[in-house]
């Protein structure tokens, strides 16, 4: 395989980073137009006892970052490899799609719950709320993994 030129390497990084920034900004603005928070301002004491005050990214904000970085990497790899598949096979595509869909489901559930039931959630102890959060996150991850195994078997990619 021929090694790409330094110009192609530079171009692939530049295009990828530009795509990440463009998608992050546009999806952030889209979420803002629908009044969906991508970050919240708050204060807390962290595990070491230090005081923290500032913005914290919500699950929707993390989803936007994952989508932007995923697309930016794929476009950069496509430029680098000079092909649309970007050097990624069918199994890698299935993994990536299922990963992003699982994160999207988690972010959607979290956003809908916070948007509609914020007042009620404030009264729930953190341990209970985090336990529920962890339960459905692990459940969605497990279901995504099971679907992935079925899908690669169906495609004959094992």
C-alpha cells in the first residue's frame, strides 16, 4: 500500500477537525433552538472534597460530541485513504452504528426524563437516581451488544 503524502495527512486532519467543529456547533445550536440543554451550570463537592463550580455536559451534549467526533474521524479517514469506506470494514461499521445508537437511546431517555420530570427528580436521593441511571444504561449497552452479535452472525462476519 502506498503511503499517503504529507499534504494528504495534513488535509485529512484539517478536514476531520473542521467537520467536528461544524457538526458540534450546528447540533448544539439545533438543540438550543428546541430548548434542550447540552450543559448545565452547577456546583458540587467532588470525591476528593474539592469544591467545583461550572458547566457540566449533559448526556445530550455528550451525544453531540460523539456524533461529531465519529463523523469527523470517518471523513478524515476517507480523505486519508482516498476511499469512502476509509479503511473500515463492514464489522467496524456495524460496531460504530450500534455504539452511536445506544448512546443516542441513553441520551434521549435521560433528556426526556430531565425535561419532563426535573421537579420530581430533585426529591429523589442521588444514590437511587444514579442506580436507576446505571441500570438502564447497562441494560441498553447489553441489548446493543446482543444485537451486535446477532447482526455479525447474520452478516457472516465472525
